C-alpha cells in the first residue's frame, strides 16, 4: 500500500487572507488537535510582516506556545532572511521559503524581483545551518497577472534553488490555474531533481481541479501534498473562489483509492467545522455534505 | 492533440430529480442552443413513467419538437421495452438502456431484479433494429444501500451485455462513490471490451471527485464523458450534495490540458446560468466564480 503525507496548511495558507481575526488560543487549539487526527506535518504560520499579513501577526507567539508533538514536523513560511531568523528562533523544524515563478506575482506578493528573492534564499540557507529549507515555488502553474508560466522556466528555478542547497520543493498552484497535464509534467521534472520525499504538490481548488491535480501528481509518483481543513483559504485575485485543497476531501480520495494517509477522517471533520466557525468562512469540503463514500445510507 | 466527446446530460440526469417543473419550450431552448456551443451528443430525456420521473413527463413531446442537428447524436434513457418503443417512435439516434450493478439499487430505482432488467435489455436490443443500444451501468462504483460493488461483478455484467448486443457501455458513478483508482481499473476493463468509442465515464461530484475521476479515466484511454450544465442534478440519497460533473468545469479541465473538446466555454456559461435560473438550483460549476484559468486578472 502506498502512503502519502498531507501537510496541514490551515493555520498558514488557510488563514492568510481571512479577514476575521482568529485568536492565538484558538489557533493553538487547532495546532494541538491536528496531531490527534494523524497529521504529521503542520505549516504553523508565516514569519512575515504583520502589516502584510495581519491574520498571522502572532507568528512568534503561536510558535513558542505550540506544544511540539515529536512525531510531527512543524514548518513555517518565510519570505526573507528576517523571517528565517524569526523561524529559527522559534525552533521550527523546517523553513518554507516562498517566492514566485512569475516576476509580476513576486513583485505583488513580496515586493521583490525573483533575483532579490534568490539572494534572500542564499542568506536563508546559510543562516539555516542544519535546518532543512523547502522552497515553495508560487504560481508554478500560471500567474493571475501575466498568464502562462513556461515549464522550462519553472524547471530552471527548481534546478537553481537545488544548487543553492534547498532540500525540497513545493510546486504551488497559487491561484488554481494548473491543469492535470501541467501537473504531470512539472511533477515528473521535480521528482527527477528532488526525489519522492522532496516534492510537495500545493494545489488550490479555484477551478475545481485541486483533487484532479493531486491525483495526477500521485500517478506520476508524487507522495506529498498540502491541504487545509474545510478547504479554507482563497485568492485575493479570484474573489468568491474557494481556496486550498480540502484536507478532508483529499484524505478521503486517497483512502478510498487504497492509499494510506494516516489521517482519521472522523476526527478531522469536527476540526474543519471549528475553523469554519472561527473564521465564519464556508466549509468547502464536499464530505461535510455527503459524508464519506463508504457510509451507507438507509434505503428511502 | 487528443479529443474527448462530452455528452450533455442536463435535460435528463440534470433535471431528473429537480422538483421545479421546467416547461417543454424552456427545455427545447436548451436543446437547440447546445449544438451552437459545440455539443455533439445530447441525452435529451428519459422514456420512463411520468409517475416515476415527473420532471421528464414530456419526453415524447420534447423529442418530437426538437429540431435535430445533423452533427449531433440524440440519445435518451430507457429502462425497459416500453421506453425503448417510445424512444424508437421518437426517432432517437441511440437508446441508453439503464440498469444497476447493485440489486438493491436496481430494485429501488427500477423495481426490477438485475435478471429482469437483462431480460428487458434482450427485448430492447431486438426491437432496436439498427439503432445502437448503449448500456448505462448504474452504481458501477458503489451502491448507496449496500456499499462496495465488486469490480469482477461489474466486468461480468459488461461482458454479458456485450454478448447480448450492446454497442457501448457507460460506467456510472451514480452517487459519487468511486475513487480514481476504481475508475482506472474499470475503465481499463471496459476499454478492452468496447474500445475507445464504446466507453463513457459518467461521474457525479457528490464527494468532489468527478473531475479527478474523469482525468483518471482519460489517462487510461477513456475519451467519452457525461456532464451537465452547472453541475445540475443530484442524488436523492445524498441531499445537498452536488450532482453531475459540471460540463463547463470538465470542458475547461480538458481544454487547459491541451485536449480538444470542441466546446465553446463562453457560450456554455450563459446556458448554465439559464438552466440554474429555470430550476432555481445553485450553479455548482467553479468557472462561474473564478472564470477560466487563462482569463487574466488586472493587478490590484
């Protein structure tokens, strides 16, 4: 039986653009509950400017208050050296350095050119010491401002950051523009560079393709994915569209396909309800309406 | 470039359990508009008892009033000989004979045993003369009453109906219980029996897997799919869950994957809005919220 590792990104990408403030104790309750649902990797927060992402302004406090489960890898997004220093001080197990494959998106999101981001990455890797640095390559499947992103450009960036010392890569479909065919192509390339444990698929469900893309990546050999409780998240450039792949729906897809996720679906669902109530965002997960496929209905 | 044929099933499976009556002239407007969007196969209605499916009670009238486009194949669901006779009288291009792989579901849905359905199929094929008979095998990926349906049983039924003279087969995930792995397995088996032009994937999005399943089938060589405008439809045993694969979202997925659908997405969207307004059902299609992936957003 194959196994996939699904990283929960609820507390970072899920909350990132949610307007309603979720308190640090509420975030802590989610962070502490996730390992009990079988989650083995958690993206806890983002060490960035509180002005840029007010909803994650408590990054340092949240990280210091989170009781670490020894079975869980705690990662956090960092956009620059300053963020990496904070993440290292907060004893994160991994730094998740983010930049965009698209100049326009990198500029809009991080106020840097790609070259400037790469210069930051060099310093981050140097500062990280033994802490692994994952690189999250945003807009790898398309940019909301400039459209298509050439796969050859994405592959060149993956090669470059590997030369610089990145341990692993996340292919991020930041605004849900990627097709399953695109995912197959870039996943193959990423796996050939970083291997099975070094490639994560980060798919958004903006156009309903998060699970199709996850399956396409899986069939190419991808074994690591990001997802958020309730499908929380969104894209400021596609209002009303749903956000991250739903953790519950993705776990369900893999489980009914005979792929081990280690996740407890029944335990995840109340947690998804909790984050939806805290954020007052809708539950995007289909499981909440239909229940899992193997729950038998009484004949009507 | 590969090509897929997506059959529009809005006027049959889409409307089947919708409580609000859609008038024959309104249905006709949809039927006449679909070919202008590039649709080349339409499931127009179901020739069944008006008591069983009141929303399709105008089957004979709708079929006789539909101006046939010579480029389009018009098919209709038939559950028995009586339905087939009506469909033949209405000059349908194909009869789509339906029964379930699950005894419990066949009984609930058609008030027949599988053996009785097969006896009806024999008479339907005999009455059909030169008109091709497709077999839609419901609950091929799971039954809402009895759970898992053994793939070997489904394959045996596919073989049996082929021996009886069925031209082609639709693998129907009637209540959205199938996984991509299930779809791969049965699509392979179906293709080996019926060939590329003889296998249709009919997927419901109850648990968010319609597009993942369609892609899984495509990668195995499946080239024919069913879908409904706005993702219309539903399952009486999974209230609130969405229904058929969305025609717009499926066409979008294939098109951005470089697969030809012949469909005009821009023309389909107002039609989806029209059927949603007529039925007062929600538009499930993600494209209506997010727009296609290649529509560029202005930088904010």
